[in-house]
C-alpha cells in the first residue's frame, strides 16, 4: 500500500480520444517531504511522516522548526503520517511526488467532510418531516423519546438527535485515477471527493479488491504545438556588372 498527501482544488471534466467525458476532481499534489520515519523498534509501528506545502519559518513554532531541521528541510503547513508496506523504504528528507501513482489505479481518498454546524435530525439524519395539513401540530418536532420500558432512566445511547453535523473524517472507496502529471503536480480522480475546496486529502491504495476495475481510456492531448516558422530563403545577390573601358588605339 502506498499513499500521498494532496489538496482538493475543485472539479472539472476531461475528454477521451473517442469522445467520452470523465467528471474528475483535481487534486494538487506538491512534493511530500519525509520529515520523520517511524519504526517498530522505537515507536511500535511503521510509518513515515510527510510535510506538505512549505511554511514561512517565522510562522513555525519550535517543534515544527526542530522537525524540519532534523530532516534538513523547511517547515511545512501540514504534517501527516502515511502507513503502508511501500512507504517503509523512504528515508529522512526523501521526496514523494505524484508519479507514485499512475492512471488506471484504484485508490481510496480520505478527507474531512464539509461542516454544517448545529443541525436538526431532518438534515443530519435524513428523517421525515411531519404532515403539514389537516390540523397537524407536529412539523419538525423532536417526537417521543420513550424506550418502551427498556431504558426508562434515560435516553438510549446512539439515538439520532440534533447536533453538530459534518466536519468529520470521511473516506470514499475504489475511486479511479484518470491522469497523473508529476511536472505540473496534479492528480485527476474520477468522481467527487469529500471536503471543501482547498481542503487536505490523502490518496492511498485501495484496501478492497475490485473484481472488474474500469479501464481508463487515454485522454485527448491538448498540449499546444508550436507552429513551425516558415523558411525564408535569402535573396540571391547578382554580381555587379563591370563595364570594360574601350581599348585605346595604338599610337601610330
């Protein structure tokens, strides 16, 4: 299993050579710098900590400066731990780029869902609103909390009630990678991803097997081609004509 940290930038659509459209999410994947290496002997588990997106040293605290100094790099805005058997081979200071993945791979994407604040049960748990007509006095009320004698001294744990909705870790499984560009630092993932725009996401190898993975078709190459400059032939300069002077008659 391999993984990398990126930033969700938004959605767009791309076209294949045969005219098919893929709705994709653009994930900016800047080079991930390995800032710490976790080992089983020292930490009890194997993982690597990577830094994403450079941070001004004046805005970093002492801990962040110390971590960056050991890795011989600059402080970073985001520090994430990545686990997996393919991540244990990296050393302190190594750089992980977007080309760790390739088009056609199946991945899972972990992000933080959008926050909705304090929400009611209809929005938070998709419950049904009460009737609006025929003199009904119940529209969006909480209803009864009775437990039918099973738990009379309180409300049973786990009951769906109003509360803070969203802003939680969310994972989408078995997403397809449509394109990877390590030079421009982006990965195109088919479909939507959790979280708001500019939020941090982690792309990892899929943990569930896919029996019939989709075959990603090649995309149209829209790289502009430089026009060839016309070859201008240099004009041929004619040699100047030199008029010969008339021969003088020999003196008698």
